[in-house]
C-alpha cells in the first residue's frame, strides 16, 4: 500500500488476505484453530522501586549501559546506602541491586515483558524488530493484522482503536473477512474482537444491505465452527440475538439451532432466549425450533439444553439454564 495514498477498504482487504495466506503457509497448510490463552491486561510502567526507598532526585549522579536484544540502553544510576538503583527512561522502568551488575541484570529481566509485547507486535505486522511506537500511529492494515496477535491484550488495544474509527469505512470489508476466515491459526482471537465490535454493527455498516453481509458471515461462522475457542462461537450467538436484533439476524440465529456444528447449535439455543426478550414476535418460531431440537438434535446434551430453554421461555423466566460443556472442552 502506498504511504501517501489514503487506505481503501479494498486495499486493506487484499493485504489481509495475503497476511492470512502467509500464516497458513507457515502452518504448512494446517487450518486448525489454535486455542488461545486468556487476555492478560498489560500495565506499564511498573511501580518505581526508587519511590519505596525514598531515592532523591539528587541521588541520580552517574550513568551505565544495559544491553538487551542487540540494543544498548542508557541507564541513570543512584548509588545509595540501601543499594544501587537504575532507571531507564527509554523503557520506563527501574530496578535495584546490591551491586551495579546485579541492578543491570534485574533491570534487564524486569523489562522482558515490555520487550515481549513489542516483539509480538513486530512479528504480527511482519517485521523482525520490536515495535516501540504507539499503536494508534500504525497503518489501518497493521491494526487489522494485530487483531490476530498472540498477545490478546495487544489485539484488544487494536480492536479498541479500530472501534473508534468505525465511521471511516476502511475496515468494513476486512472485518467481515475475519469472520469468514477459516485459515489463520490465531483466527479465534481476531474473530472475538470483531464480534465485540459488531455489537454496534451500524457504526461500521450504516446500510441494512451491508449489515446483512456481516450477519451472513456470523451465521457461517456458527454453522461451520469446529470449536468454541475463546468463546468465539458463543459470542457470535449473543451478537446476533442480543445486539443486532434485526429480522435478518433473527432468522440467521434461529436457523443455527439446526447447524451442522454442535458449537453453533449450542450458541444458538442459548442466544434465542435473549432474542425472545428483544423480539417477542419471534417467540412462536423460536419455540417450534427448540422443540424440534429437543427431540432431534444428535447430541444428548443439546437435546436437554433445548428442553430447558423451552421451559424457561414458556415460563417467562428472566434467567435461563446454564449451557452444557462438551467432554472435549473440560
């Protein structure tokens, strides 16, 4: 993409497809989705250890150097009666040690989470170096790529930035493509982020036609899902039944009660409870589909789940039965 030309939705989509194909090639054609770990919010800078020991501004009288990952960082040093303190303003971190050498080693170790995050960003956007800038300064296509970052907090930050720029329209094609992605190993991370954004679907897609394309993509995700890593498929149902709540979304969700995917069916059986709350005109159709699932679903757990949902909806309950957990998810 040209650095001078403004990004377009189609150009971002093209680069995203190249990015996904590249990840598939590195995975030797294995399309299995990786089960991601939970998001761990990243807080930086850490607490300043010099504050605990009441190190004064006048105590920082010398300098040293710290080497890490092929780079050299300047460190301000304070030698006191309670130890040697080091402060690296470039990395926003401090450390303490009994000796200068110990302090530098502690400082290096303490900066590793910061380095790991920056390298994760760099790897995801396709560089070999750590990214030490602000995420909001990245090109739109790089923010889209970061939705796949193995560090889920990075993906979350990229998702937040994209969300604030929804009205630009440049992300619209790429976000639907992410929901339709069946290749990238880390797709569940990205898909969860996109589904979270789709809770306010009109912000990204002002026309009903465009919204329906997103709804079709979400339905296809539920219809075909091979897992529910990161609770992505569960989230898909909630978005259709509890947030979008258009006729197209309702029809898609109700159809998914009979999806080939057991994960999609479970999500739909749960989500139609909330659809009934938002669109009570669909109650009869919902109950018909649930009763059918209660006798014909190929999975016993889901037959029982459908029966419990029928009871809860008919009783007008404000809470519903807990969704079942499949044996391979335990």
